[in-house]
């Protein structure tokens, strides 16, 4: 089966990083191919699968919707459409750090205007994507894990990204299922556990055998069993399940780890703990 990945997103969201991930796995990369040429390219790919059997097409965000419609109309080719997004404040920092200009600045716009135009265009494009990935707090290795779970393992089921976060740092922008752990017992108030995390055994032992914790896990498993099966039946290729607590250190981390281990043999799964690097801040 020929596999084509269409990649786009807001400027500064990490498309170059994603490109390198695919290149390292042997994908042929084509940038900004005009949509009018895509039908001819599809015919070329079908006649030359040894050269175009694994191709990454990087397109401008404004062309993404049309490109995705053209590619997905060819049913004999496996097509996967990915959009990358990022929070505005983080984009400003990234442009300042790299000193790169936003493409729309060459057309007379300010950086702020360019970022806002991208944000509007991204919202219009989201319904056409198989996966929307927010890279605001995503490390490069986690992005790699998400992408490779879908492509290198040739997953036929939904890719499940389990993530923990702290509400005081904000809910992840791309989270589709958000589970609130703040009503569970909090190890933070135990002096010996305060400076540990949900990855540490003493914290894990703290949760063992507590009725409210067991009930939360049982009901959450029932909910996820249903939701993930529905996602697969509807052809969803990616879903972000986020567990939140106040600081993103104890309860949410413990739960994300628990459910990652529970489902990793049923689905291609990836796990990340967004706010553990912020611990102590």
C-alpha cells in the first residue's frame, strides 16, 4: 500500500522537526506542490511505488483543505493528514529565538498579524485533519513517538496519546478527552510525598486501595473502553486523552501512567507528562 502523509500547520509549530522525523524513516519529502499537480502526482506514485511508496507532502496551511480533498479522493492510496498548532505566546518566543521571519511579514504584515491569520486558517482546516497536534509544550521526542506510532508501526487502530497536565498551567489545546483528577486524595499534602511525583513508588503506594481512587479508575476505564472503540469504528486515527490535577505532578501523572499501561497492548499508545518539567516553578 502506498502511503502519503500531508503535513501542514501554523508557522513555527514544528513542521521542520516533523519533516526530519519522516526523512529519517525513509520518506521522500515534497514541499509546496501545487494542488493542481496533485492528481498527476498520484498517478505517478501508483506507477512508481518503489520511489513514491512513502511520501511526505508539506503544504502551506491555506492550501491544506483542498489538498486533503484531492488526496483522499484516491481510495487506492493510504493518506494521512496532519496539522500542527501552537499557542500564540510560544510562537512569539520561537520566532524571537530563531530570528526567522513569518512568511506573511514579507507581504507587509506584522508578526502578530501573521500569527493571527494562521490561527484563523488553522481552525478552518482542523475538520479535514486526521490528527491535530498541539506542539506548545511537546518535546521533540514525544512528537516523534506520536508520529511513529501511527506510521512506522502501521497502526490500523486509533493512536492514543495519554498526557498528564496541571490545571494551573492550562488545559492542553488539543486534548479531546479531559479527565479531572482534582477530587482524588492529594499526595501533595503529605510531607514525605510533596516533592515526589506520580512516577515514584511511594506516591503510587499512596493511591493503592483507596476506595475513591478505585472507583475513579473503574468508571474511567468503562468510559475509555466505550470512547476508544467508538473512535476506531468512526475511523479516528488519533485521540489525545489528558488527565489533569492542580499541578500536574501527582494524581494526573499516576492516572495517565495507569491507563497507558492498561491500553498499550490494545492500541498504539504514547505517553507524556506535560508539566513535570515545570515542577518547582
